[in-house]
């Protein structure tokens, strides 16, 4: 048997209101490729999505420096779109978060700011990181073809074959983005997103977890809003999941924490689609693991 080498991969997971830094231990050998991953040290800071670029990136750099990463390491950075992942440049505009970062070379800022100084940065979409983490060590482990969906501020997605993200091919939406699908002629995110759910519920001060809790407690309005949104999501996804021949559909994000409320409506909407539907098993670690594995595979 070939010897197994262990690596510590420094990673960042940037969300709409937070940043988490961690070291992810991955193992690899020439026979089996990347092995199971484990999240080790971690640090967490809140972010103001409407803050200045200096405030946002300053918090990210301070968070990264807290985990005492190895010198000259390559960092994996999971971040939501719109973002130029190849160039490391923010393209947030008109999405209600990080507007002040538009056009900034985030990769260069991290290289200059993080200590010990990194050798480089590799960026990936946060939904891709979630799906890759669950495929490696979570709910989608053992499935060659899987779809990952994140439900929160918007609808994130990843279509994976043996851990590779697919952006085209049978069943894959345009650019691999489920948010570009339509529901009754409307963009899916006009139906299934934090913004859409709160608008239909009529309480913009509530959180998705509040609506889920009220539906669980028997409030008809909350149950109806969630059921309509999840039914639209399931019906939009069903033909793509079938054509992609996915054997697992894994759901993450804030709304997935209320899986007892989410699962029945989504399962019904998928109809007879032959897929295992499940919530992510790694919780907040999924994106960290996925970013670490992405760097290891690169």
C-alpha cells in the first residue's frame, strides 16, 4: 500500500454576514486520491454586507490570520457570486451585499494582508464548496453523480460527477446555475429566496428560521408560504435531476436547518424522480471541507 500523506489546507468561507477561517486536514496518496477531510482550527467573524471594502476585507484578513496557517500555503476561498473566480475579482452589484467590493482584486488583498503570507489563493463558488464537501465526507458520499442545492439568500447549486463540477451537459441548467431556472415564467429566485419568502409572508423583519418555526407550530400562513416556494423549487429541479441522472440531491443553507419542514414539500414536488433527497450532514463544515478538498485536488 502506498503511504498516505496528510496536508493542512487553510480555507476561508465567506457568507453574506460572516466569514469563517479554518485549517482542513486532507489525506492523499497516489492510489486513492484525496481522502477524508477534517476541520481543525477555526475562527469566525461577523461581516456587515453593506460595509465598506476596507471594513469587509479587513475582517476577512483578521479572521484568516487567527488560524495560524502554515507559511507559503495556498488558501481555498469559498465565496458567493457574482464573482470572477478565475481572477479573484469581486463582481457584486445590485445584489444587496458587498456592493463596495465591486471590481476589487480580492486575491491580491488576501495575499498582501494574511500572515504568514500565502503562496496563492484559489476561489470557488460557495455552493460548489458545499456540494464538494458533502460529496467528500457527508450526505453525498458514495454517489458518483449528485446535485447540491443551498437555500438562503438565494438558490445556489452544483452538479457534480465524481467530484467535478459540471456547467453543461444533459440535465445541467445554463452555466450549472439553478437560480437561472424559471418557475411559471418567473426567475426561480423570485419564488425561492429569502427576499421572496419574506415578501410573501409579509414580515420583512422575520428570518427564514422564524417562518419555519411558525409553520412547525401550525401557523397556516407560514406553512403555505414555504409549501408554495418548495413546491416550485422541486418542480423546477425535477427534470434536471432526472436528466443529469443524479442519485443524490443534497440540500444545505439556512433553510435546510428546518429539514422537518422542508423535506415533505420538496419530496412531493420531485414526484417519482429516482433520487435520494437529504439534508447536508456536515452543517457549517461542508463549505470548509469542500474548499480544502478543492485546493488539494488542484
